[in-house]
């Protein structure tokens, strides 16, 4: 299981709507309950510890580039 470390990791995966909604619900529930959040990306487990929220910055972004629309939610912490 991967956790927060100093090594560089970038893992991305396109998922269907059902999985996307599932991830969002699990993340929101963990945030509301102040619990760790664990998710799988390309079969690899990642943990966002509950104390990361108190250190985090949050960003909401909407972008249009050459007709492609992108909506992004970001939580960033150290």
C-alpha cells in the first residue's frame, strides 16, 4: 500500500461514471467523518490520511481548451 512519502508518484486512470461517483462519495464521506480515505488507481492503493485535510488547500477549476471542457477538484497538502 502506498502512502504519503517524498517520492514522486503520478497515477491517473479514466473511469466510468459509476466508479467516478463511487470515488467521490467515499472521499466526501471520509472528509465529513474525518477519516482516512483509501482508493485504488490502476490497481494500486493510495491513502489520504485524515489529518491531511487540516493542512490542505482546495481548488475548483473549470477549463475550456479547443472545445474540450474540463472540471477538476484538487486537494493539495504536504
